[in-house]
């Protein structure tokens, strides 16, 4: 037989897993009578949880958001996920490191011993993505203001860049906040340029109040993640590199694969492999193949071969203008 306290926790856990629960179903899951369910729901209300009754043939209950934060219930996996997420905020790009540390301490204090020991074993060191540390942290107020404008479908008025404008500022219909590689972006319809734009969130300084309401447009392609990925690849249409080529490298596939990114590596034997990859330009693609520092052949298509010629001329000129200095060995790996 369960104790009243453990039964309340089970009831709360069930109410958090779905929106509506018929009273009879709750009674069957908890192996108690519908009358006991009603009494337990009253106890949860006294503790600060907003549990509303649902009218209808079966009746039921719904856990609503409240004006105050009552005690919360997490299962083991949720508690571990929360601890990992809070420790990883150092590389999130949002200036909430101190608040996240306090939240983790608070959560840890109320965890049962078995979970507290697991959390203590999770010592995560989050390393920023290359270049992300040079981006100023985003104030939580900026993120909240932009997100609120998105949810309410209100035109966002803001200054963009280093200097504030004396004029009306920029105007855009905000649609999505996107984060990738430690940076945050706003996908919006630019009302001044009449086109889709991706704004860096760290450069946005919102103006209040926000503007008129608008009817949301559909992001090109219908998927914001694909749209942003395509734009970062230099494509306006599909999530694919505009320039794709193939080379054979004098390296085994096992040494190429860890550095191939989204490229495709084919094993051609002990000391040869084929790499198919893409980039925003043919010259950039040729340069990316050159980083493997080995002989290259079987280059296709011809545009990629021509790009290697452009790089050869460019590097030859750079070599001719370089200053003489003692060479220093550079170890690989």
C-alpha cells in the first residue's frame, strides 16, 4: 500500500505528462477510488498547484500554469538532463552563467541522495565553438524581448550594429530565434529591404514599444533550420552546398574521416581515399582539400581543377612576397 505522500507524488507526475486526465483513468492508474483522487487533487491545490476540473461525461483534471512556482517533480532522466543543460550554459552565448550556477545548486539541494550523487559525478567542461568567445554575450532581456515579439506577432523595432540610430531604427517581422555553434540569430522579414534576413542577436538592441501586429509569413522552404543552414552554405534555395567536388587523397580513410565534416569519405585502400565535399565557392573548396597536406589527384569537376590553379598562382605570389625567416617545424596532429 502506498503512503498518501507517495500517492500525491505519483498523481503529480501523471498530471505533468499530459494535458487532460479523465478522473476514472487516474483512479485506475493510482489504484484508488475517484473520491480519493478528488481529495488528493484538493491537497495539490493547497500546495500551490493549479489543478482545474474538466467538465464532461467522464470528468477529469488538468494541471495549469500558476502565478507562483510550486515544488516541481522530475524523474531521474529529467534531473540529469537539467543538470547537464545548466552546466553547458557557459557556451550558450546568453549571459546567464551565474543564474544557471545558482539554479543547479538549488536543484541539487532538493534531489534525493541517489540523484545527487549522479549529478555530482557530472563535471562538464563546456568549450566554446571556434570564434564564439569573440561574440559579446547576449543580455537575457534582449532574448526575452525578441522572443515575446515573435510569440505576439509584433513588428520589432531595433538598432543594429555598434551605433544607435537617431531615426526610427530598423523594422522587421520576427519569426524565429536560432542558435548554432554558440551564436544566436533572428530570422525575420526585413520591412525596410522587403526580404528575408538573418540578424545576429548580439547586435540587436530592441526599441520599445514594439510595432503593429502582423500575419506570419512562411519561411522559404517551410523549415527554419533548413533555411538557415542553406543561407550559411551560400544557397538561397536548398540546404546544399552550391559547389560540390571530389578528389583522391594520399591518406587512408581512417585519417580523413575525422576531419571531413559533412563530406563523404570512400576507402580506396591502405593509403588512399576519395573525399566528396562541398563549399560556397570552388576556390574555398579547393583550399579545404589542401588542408590535408598530402598529394591530390583525380580531381572533378573541371571547375574544381581550375580553382586549384587559381590557388597555385595566388600562393606563388604570396611566397614571392614573403619575408625571409628561419623555418620552424610544425607538428601534425
